[in-house]
C-alpha cells in the first residue's frame, strides 16, 4: 500500500489540509492528497475512486466549507462503502449538518483554535490509533484533543509559489473562474478559433495551459507557441515568421519535414504556410489538433500582423464552408493582452472579431478569500480582507503578489498599503508598465486625469480603450472609474 491516509477537504481548506498532511508524513504516516497525488493527464474523479478503497483511514477536514461540499460528501460515501475508517478533524467550531449522516458515530478531533504544531503529536496519535485498531468508525468516542490550524503568519507546507508567470496546472494557487468552464467547453467542442483576451497579468497563459493539459488528457494532439520567444530575425518578414512557426509545429508533432525546403516563393507567404498546415500537418496526423498561441499581441505593430490574423480568419471561414474538411480538426486557441488597445485607435485585426471570444475578469471577493487561506491567511479579519480588496480590486496578479508579500515578508496590510505606490515596492514593475502604456497617446492620459478628478470620461472611445486595457472600469464613459484604489493612487501621483 503506497499510502495509509486519504485526506478529504474543501478547496477552501487547502492550507489546513496541506499542514495536516505535512505533520502526518513527518510522523511516518504516508498520505494521499489532491492535487499532489493525481498523476498528470489523469482525471481527478477516476484517481480518487481508486485511492479511497486503498486507504485505511479517510481523514476529513470539517468546516463550514466542507459541510457544503458535494465532493467531500461523495468521498465520505465511498469510504463508508469500502469500510474505510473515517476520522473527522474540525478546523472550525461548527456542527456539520449535511455530512452528519456519515459522521454521527465517528471519532472526532477538534482542531481549533490553538496552533496545530503544539498538538501535532496528539493528532498523529489519533491516526496511529485508528491504523492500529483497524476500522474504528462507529465506536462513538470523541478524543479530548485541541489542535488548531497553523499560525496565520506562518506559510503552510505547500511552497508559496512566486506570483510571476503562469500558474502550474496542478497548483493549489490556481483559481477557477466562470470563464474556465466556457474555455474548456469551446476546446472540447473543437471550435475553430477560441480567443482569450484580458489585460496584462490576469491569467491568460495559466488558463491556456489548463486547456492544453485537458486536451492532452483527452488524447488530442497539442502544440504550443509562445510568440514572445520569437526574436527579431524571425519577425523580420512574413516568410521568416511562417517558416519559424512551421518548424516549431513540425518539431512538437515529431514530423520529419523541413518547411523551408518546400517553400515556393512564387506562392507567397500565406499560401505557403496554408499548404504546410494542410499537407504536412493535418494530412499527416489523425484526430483533432489544438494549437495554443500565447502572447499574440506580440504581432501588434508588425506591418504584416493583419495578414497573419487574416489567414487565421480564412481558415475559420473555410471550416464553415466545408464542415468535414481538414480544417474541422483544427482548433486555434489564442491568448492576447487587451493593452494592445492602447497602441491603435482602430484595433480590428482578424480574427479578433470572429470565433469564440472570452474575456478574463478579475477575482471576486470569494476568490480573494480563498487565496488568502492558501497563503496562510495573512489577512486576519473581514475588515482587512475588504481593505485589501479595495486596494487591488481583484486584479489577479496584484492579489497574488500582495498576499505573497504579506505571507513571506510577514508584513501587515497597513505596511503593504504604505509600500504599494513605490516604484521599488511590491507592485512597482506592474505600475510602471501601466504608466508607460499611456505615454504614446496624450488623450488617454487626459482621460484618466479627468476620471481621477471624479468626472466622466471626455471621450467614449478613450474610455472603451482604457477599459479594455484594464485601467478603467465602469459600464460607460459616464460612470468611468479607476479599476482599483491602487491604480488611482499611483496614476494620480505619476501622470504628467
């Protein structure tokens, strides 16, 4: 048996679960915990269904969140079905109602309100006792143990990932939003073009990676292209770009072809690349192909950008004409930053106005609350949570960066607020980039200044460009407002 204890918990109790798992394994008790022990490419439900019957104890973390969790209820049901001992560990002073059927006669451990480390031995002793005595569910005795969640200013065992770059697909710090389900459904339907748009650092690459992971798990062929990796020579001309993309696709798909040798200068770049996709890619592989293109806004400003996007739109149209043709097996998922709206007044390059278009929104309050728990709850009260949410407005990068800063540097919300507008502070690089994006167009800067003075946006066009770029919020130019308190404070002091 590769593990003895299965840890069941609500996603909102991840930090507690990770800490308890760490304590048990330090005491020599091997545990199974999601998502750590789910192999890449496997479905969660199938893996859990196999793991629970192989366990001797199911340790379930009891809280107001788990009492409402359908997944926890199913895991308890499966444990009862296979006579696996159940050990409830309360991390809140709650009496579960929905789970009462499975827990009414179980041995309990109270894990509140003092630090868990002070009672680690007693918690481990309870698990050892169950392992030694076999199935103890149904004996009805409650252990007189007080064990608590970890101190709020100490990070959980799970490594606190730096809030930069894409979030790993199995990371407990990844937050699912409503757009996730829409994106996965579009890829599963094999839509021709799936467009992920959003302001900088809102999680586009992370969601694209989630989609690629699911596509691979569904045994689809997948290729990934990050346009930020292209150098100047590869962007020197349309031919150079297409040949570079063709080589990348051939390498990832394991195709023994040399695109440049079959390039016919008489056909032109678009026709050459289209022929490569049809003859060398789609005719050589079977089944659906997902092509994930990240940082597509890298092409904005290139003189041939419209030709590239126009070609993708042509493939989209060709698929509509011949629904059973080769193009029907190709899904192109494109992520691009709406900051590009600040660079051009008339940003209408195809295929940005066709296909399945999805926009990534900021985290809501519940999602910020969840991440606060993942970081060991550096925000200690409802008032602090509300203040932090006003400061960063749910902007995903700012939320993770702020919580990471408080958790690792052990600073409180007041100290974070004092540092927030500094150029060398925790948000400095992000804010400086925001300011630089406004410089090319003086009209945009003037619009922001008017909004900061509490007035309506003087230009509807400027408002919509600034909203797309994630700088302003509101339903129209008349109720325009800064996206968050941090943006307002920084831009008020730094706009010329």
